[in-house]
């Protein structure tokens, strides 16, 4: 079997039929080069790290520069771009923004193809559909579907179903043509009610088998863990390439003849992938280079205008809430780790800082508790940290509530956290709270089930909306006193983001 260069995207795709490639004609040399610019896990349209890293306007420049070298250049995003984002909590023209800024920036920057990431489904179905309809790029989805009336059907764009596999034809100057097949799969992580999944590996195999004999190469675009990309490469050794997302740090591997590439999150880097096809001997060569997206790269004007438009919209909203997005609140120190894989299983320096900030804002409390799901940045904050960095880290905001509760309820809350390892319901709390042999202690004294403690929590926790914490509301009989709500912006407890910003500023 010849090696396929069909691109395998990991999401839900409707099979596109493809005829047998044309035989090499007398005018062409049978050789063709194709370039792919890969980005993944992009939540920010503007540069980060004080303007030094990332930015969709720089990504657009990279795409244009590659296209000037090779007309057969496409840009692919391997999932996670609609959410999480600070914009999702903001309104524009009366509606929640929810990824609208990202789709407009992607359209202008020249993204050609996208697949679902798990975070796309953090936002309501109607907003996902609106963003799909606004996009001008191609979506592919092999294993991810829309649940309608207890059935799984392809997502649609302006009424047209997503393909479950996709073939794109490239032609060079001397007439050589190549058909590249794409398959897309997404890890079945987000269980939103309107989304359904088929098995990643079964779907990838199915569509690879349908494409391999009618394409010059097959590429898989995936949004899943690196270990699953490696498993996929071993399962389907005929793939030319796996373009991956989900991890937020760059990854590169070669499993047999299959290359696996993942760039840094927020377009701090891109992979530039060159595919060299020789149709005379059915040979495919792959070369993948990481490319830093930094201040050395100019802003592409049209995309930069879109970024500035949405930045101004956001800044106006922040200002009305009493924030100065550009102001530095932490000048120096170790980078702060807000990556989900860590904050939902353990403490990090960032979660410890947040807890200490809450303790500072609520000195009368015996301890503080916050759910890890409140922290949505899924990234490492580099120094200096601005107010915008804090805002985007906790985009939902919310106030701190001081709850007088019985020790029995405190124990129940802390026990629930142990069930929530790996999810947003995993709790971060004061170092004074410890567990020993399944017994809880506060400042090395056993928590007394009948004693009343003052515990500072974020207001979301008191809604009962977190996993395994539905009992935590002001109606619980072990809540001794209905907690007050702090709304004065001069009070650090009025917004958790204000709590953190003021703590950082006081400790620079």
C-alpha cells in the first residue's frame, strides 16, 4: 500500500468522495510541495507576555509569508479557540461575545481548516452554532456530532453538514496535482448535552481506510492527549502526519514514519510543516519546524485592526467594572501555573497565591475555599502580570462570601473535593486545612462537627452548581447564617479578580 497523505482531522466529518488521482502528465515533473501552518489551543487574539508573544495578527503574517513562498499553503487550527476566554463573560450589542472575536480574527488571519476541541462545547449550543455560521474556514469532524432528538447528526454550517472526512486538491505551477485527505477526531471529554462522540480510534481507522487508496497522503488532525496521538500513530502507520492539539506546550515525535506535532498554546509558536510528494514513486517526505511567534514578527494590518476593535470593546467593559487591563500588578517572580491538568489535581504556585489573596481579603475567616473550575486560563502566566492576565484567568469573576457553617458541613465539602480530582470541582483551600488518616484538621486541631467556623468561599460555590457539591447552598441546615454579598468595589471581596489584583499589588 502506498503511503497516504490524506489529512486525518479528529472531529466529525461527512465523507467526501474522491476519485483516483490523475496520472502524472507530460508537462509536470510529478513532484509537489505543500506547506501547513499549524496552531492549536488559541484563546487570545492579542499578544501576551507584555506584547512579546503570540497574537493573531502575527499569525496572519506568518501565513502570508509562507504563502508567498509556496502558493500551496494552508493554515490549520487543531481545536480549542471558542473557549475558555475572558470575552465569554462580556457583552457586545446586547449579546454575550462567546468566541465571536476569535472567529472574526481567524477569518481575517486566513485560517483554512478547523476541528473541534473539547472547550468549544463550554458555551451554549446556540452560540456554538452562531460561531460556526460566522466562520469562513472549513470544519471537519470524524467522531464528534450534534445530539438532536436523541440522535447524533453532523454539525452544520449554514445548513450544510460537516464532512466526516475531507479531501483537498493542490496543484503547482507545472501542473502536478495532489489529493490530500483529512480526518479529524476530538477526545470525548466535554459531556455537554448537545454533543455526542463515537470512538476516536474506530472513527480514525474507518475514514483512513476510506481515503487511503484515493489520496496521495492522509493527515490526521486531532485534539487529544499526546499518549493517544502516539497510540493512533501506531494503529495507523500509513498516516503521513498527525497535527495535534490539547496540550498547551509544544510536542514533537516520530512514531515509525508518522510525525506528531503540537504547538504552544495561544499561538506563542506555530509548526511550519512541509510535505514533499513525489508521485512517480509514491514517496512522501515530511519536515516539521517549530516557529516562534514573537515581537520580531510584524502585525498583519487587517487582522491587527480586528484585534484592536475587540480589545477596545473588552477594555471598555473592564473599565466599567473598575479594572485597568493594561496595568501591571505583579512585576517579577516565578511564572504562575494555571494549567488545568495541574490545578485540577494539586496545588500550584498560582492557586496558592489565589488562596492567600482570599485570606488577606477575609481576615476574619478561619479558612478559604475556591473551586479550580473558577480558574480558566489553562496557561502559564509569565511576568510581568497585568490586570488583564488576572481577568482572563478568572473570567467569571464573582464575589467572596463569608459563610458561618458547622464543622460537619466543612468536612462534607472537603470530602467532596476528593471525589472531584481531575475536574473543576477539585477544591483549593487554606494550608491550615489538612487531612490525616481521612480526618480533617484546622491548624492541627480536629475539625469539630458541631463547632461553627467562618469559611470564605467564592459565590459560585454557594449555588450548589459544582460537581458533588449540590448540597452547598444557603438552604443547607448546617449554614448557620446567610452570608452577606459584598458589592462595593472598594471592598476586595466584591470580585475575586479584584481580590487577587490588590494582593499582587501589595506584595510586589
